[in-house]
């Protein structure tokens, strides 16, 4: 049980999601001191960055014991898929410390597309028809492709940093994509198996669920923009922007999401005896008013709520059913500034100018670091600029004003985030 006195918290990760977590966690009176491993230039303002990889479990163990950490929050998927929660549970000196995140078995919802599709099938969760194939099954994969209509959806089975999905428009390009994964190793081990799905026409959105394994809370939904180019063109990225809430996700649609997807997911995890205390990020497609699951993620995106820490305590103690969610009624939009060349090759180490001129937008650091006392780029996705307003247009004014003010060499951002939601009524798509 948590004590009423403040306690030390460890947050694992180094991206924009972790900066958002750090901002909320450090502001709570329940947080004595926040440690972030490894963190970035933005998280350093909210606690102590520690130069430890999120997947270096022995080093994390030493830090937790040395600094008397009483709560561990896992940001990225890699340590979850590699079993950091299991590591804590199996260590006699760590097992009493709550860790927010699923065990290795639960993280397979994200770590294996094949497993997650099978899980959905077993529990009657609506999703696209599919088949999976491994190395040596290229002919079978190509034969299955020929039975589908374009566009085609080809997914690497394992983790590929949000880039392991191909959606080619022609059969020839689709066949090349399958060969690149299974024969040429385009995504390394992540592409040793591929999942080929039917394409679902509609519009995407994401639903965030926080569960303690018994109870759950549905957080505000969002629409993410994955493609690098405007008009949703070019290769997939880790995300170029987002809007929350989503106009077409009305009460009727969200009721379907809860009854057809959220409840069966939580119940299914319990039935399969998969311990899960943490976030489930559910990627959905709205097809003519009905939700279909595209994918699961076993962690959060960019959470921004003042109630994060109390909710995390409730998750650790399995009393989430007694918590109430206080949601900001405004619209939030995020525009991502990235390095030129991303999601392909890009350079690092460029100085970021005018960070203090973001206006009313919140600047979350994603790929940054400190170099000679200055903030420089250190990744493909560099800054997430979040604005708030009464409606999408007003929130975007804040986000884009910040994007125009802040600068670094070869900076790029999409200028059409949220435009589709403002110009077209998608409630019946």
C-alpha cells in the first residue's frame, strides 16, 4: 500500500511521452523526487535524469534500491516486451515495488502482431481478416495477397518503432514489400514473420484504457497522424501530430468501443491469466460507425492529465473502480517537429533556437539532449507542440504558432494536422 507521505518515483524512457509523464508526475504532492532513465533535455526540468538504458535491468535494479524508489512507471514498449515487470516480480528485493506496465505476456499484445490478432479472434473482438506468414512461406504469402483487393496492409510481426506497416496501393508493390520483409530482412527480426490484413476503409482514432487487471478507465480518445507527408502521404512514422477529443467519437460510437472492444479485451486478459496493470493503447478504425481494432499498444502515447499519479496508485493497488477521471473540457492538438530525412536517415546535434517563444503551447521534448549547455536535436521526432482551445482550430493556432517560432536546421512539420476533422463530418464514415 502507498503511504500518505511523498515517495520517490522512477520513470523509464526518453521521448515526448516521458516528458509529458514527467511534467504531471513531478507536479503531484505525492511525488518526493522523480528520476528519469535516461530522460531528455525536457525531462531534466522535472527531476533527475539518470544515464541508464530502459532495458538495462540490473542497472535499474541498483538505482531503485539505492534511491529508495517506491513506484516505477514504464514509458516505452521495449522494456515491457523484454520483461521488466517480470524481472521485478522475480527479484526478492524488488517484488514489493509497484511497476506500472504489463508483464511480458501482456506486452505481446504489442510485441507480436500475430499474437494480438489471435487474441482478438479468440475473444470476438472486431478486426480485419488476416493471415500470418514466416520465412520460407513467401509463396503462400503472395498467394494470399492475390486474393485481396488494394490497398494492401502488410505488418512486421515484431516491434519496428512504429514504422513496420506498409500500405501499398498495387499488388506489385505489395509483393515487393513482403519479399523485403521475409527475404531481405527490411525490419530485422521484427519482420521474420508478417501479418497480411484486408484493408479497412474509414478513419482512424486511438482509445486509451488504463486497467488494473480487474477494472478499467477509458481516457480521452485521440486521432493520430502517422504518415510523414501532408495529405497522409509517404511512409509511416512514430506520429506527426494528434487531436483530442475526436469529433466523430460520440457517445453511441464510444459505447460500441467499450462493449465490443474494451470489455472483451480486459476480460480476455483475465481469462488467459495474463497479468496486466497499465495502459492499453487501442488503435481503431471507424468503419461506417462501427469500431474495428487495427492494433494494440501496451503503453501510453503522450498522456497529459493532472490525475496521472493518483490513477497510477489506484492501478498498483487494484482499486481503479473507486477513481473518478477529471478531464479538461478543451480540445488539445499536438504538432510534431521532426528532423529532415525522418523517418529515413537524418542528422543529429543541431541547436534548437527560440524554445522560450512557444507562447501558450506546451513544448514536450521527444528527441533532444544537452550539449555544451544548449539543447540540441537527438532523434527523428524532436519536439511535440501541444496547444489547447475551444475547438480544433483554436488549439491548432497555439500549436502552429509555436512551430513557426521554434527553429532548428532542417526542421519539418506537417501543416495539415486536424484539417480533415474540421472540413468533413466523419460521424457516419
